[in-house]
C-alpha cells in the first residue's frame, strides 16, 4: 500500500517528527500536513488509555477550525451507553476498522456520538485500531465534511501512514505516562528533575521553602477501631481535605506518611516572594482546617465526625533530592528545618492546637498570630517560640 500524497509525512514520522516535540503540536502538525496533501479531514480523534488515579484514558481531538483539545475519560465510562454505542467501542473490542457514511441515517444507528457528528455536517467517519509494540490496543478516527465523504484513495493513504503514525503515538504516550506517574507519586517538581536525569543517590540541592507538616489527631485509636479498608478510605478523604488547597496555593506534596503529610512551598533564594508565599500557605492552611472540620465518614449506620488535625509551618533551607539505599531511592527533603517542623507539629498536639508556626514563618507573615510561649525542642540547642492563629483562639472561645 503506497502513501502517495502523504509520502513526505511518512518520511517526517520515520525521522521522529522532530519539529513537533509536544503531543499537541504533533497532532496539529500531522493533521495540517494531511489537509495540505489534499485529504479533507475535518476532525481527528486519538484515544489512549492512561495510568492515572482519576481517569482511565485521554482523548486528543483536532478540529480544522479550532486545533487540539483534550478530553478525559473517567473510570467506568466503558460501561456507559454513549460509549457502548460508539464506533470507538467496536474498534477497542474487535480490533477492526469501522467506517460510517453519515449521509445515510441508517449508518448513525443508536449512537449519540455519530448523531452529533452528523449534526455538525460530518459526511464520513473512519476509525482504526492503534496496536502498540506490546499488543496494547488504542484507537484513531478520521472525519470529513466533504460532499461524498472519503474516496477509496483517501482511505488507502490514511491506512498507509497508520503504522509510522502509531509508533509516534506510542512514543508520546510512553513519555506522558512516565511524566504523569512521576507527578502522581513524587510531584511535578521532583518528577521533572528525575526525568532530567537527576537519579543518582545523593544527588541533592538546597532549596528554601515553607515546610508544611501535618497529621490526623486520634489516628491510632481509629486504626484499632475500624477495619483496614475503612481506614484507607478515611485517610484518602482526609488527605483530599489538604491536597487541593496545597496545590491551588503553589505547594508540592512530597510524602504521605501514615496519617502524616509533608509538603513544601518553594521560596526564591533572595526571599523576594517570601511574604506572598507565606500568605498563600496561610490561605491553604485555613482552607484545610475548614475542610477537615467538616469531614464526615460513615461506616454502616455510624457517622464519624469532628475530625481534627495538627499542622506546623516553618521556613528554612532543606536538602531536596535522592536519598535511599541500594537501588531503592526516595525523592524527598531533609534537614534541620524539616526536623523542627516535625517537633512543632508534636507541640501543636500537646497544646490542642490545629495550626502552629515557627518564629521564622511569623516574621515573614506576622498578622493573625498569637505567641503561645517558648518551648524546648528535642534535639535542638535552643528553645523556640511557637505561635498559634488568633482566629483559632476566637473559634475555641465562641
């Protein structure tokens, strides 16, 4: 089968599509090359599975007038009527091509997707399976609005570029999967460093940051009282109370430790953004406090509520990088500043406080704090003043 008008595109794909290093630019340039060759595609869909905790797959949709947009498929979508009646479901299930001439109403059938395509003026729809080197099956679709649809030559040439196009799609998916998994497990900042080659044990850098260290109050008796699956579900809901505010305000989650959470909010080395970062951290802390206070968990007929957590905030230099033994590494941060944050969190528990901060944090962001006193810090030579939020005092008195 000859690529014909698309031979130059085949050569570009075999050469690695070097002019389009990102997936969106790759899809765009591929489609534009096909249109320039004389094949009147109007819509293209690339559908791939993904390894992600909240979505089962992604779609990259190109349209001639608007370029590339991305869609996300949630878990369970494969059981929906919209999916089951779609031509993509046939491609995934059978591995066969699917063509639907949408000028003919009979070819629409009961598919809401094809009906929507017909309403947008699509005259011909053609979908093929993408088979990766390990046998994994994904899908690719082509649509046109041309009167009369695709010609046989159009389809033959689209089939002729399918193999090199599939290989490039597989490469892009592998890259995105690797980056996505690293984002999910170590965070985007650490993930970028790992992908950039910073994987040797002991490879660290110094970073100035606000340190966020929290844990759930009363977790030990809860663990003893609840079944293991309920504990996992409760912890997930509890961490949800903090993760969203932390990410929204510029923080990065480094580690979940049982019921503990370690996060950092990077600060410029010259401290020029210190006040702004600390203000953002305070907003995240207040949002997390409200979320945890409103958390309820049902187990059978029993509803658990009135959850509390402790949070310590501190500013300091940390060592950020690869630490571990043998071939097993962890990308995390260590240093006296992290140790001090951990000690402060324990003091928060002893004082029955939710949010406490160190002197260095309060010096950078002084409004809204009350001095709780000076406390000896285990492992440190000097005592440390500990501060609590004034609005927390007011809430306890009301």
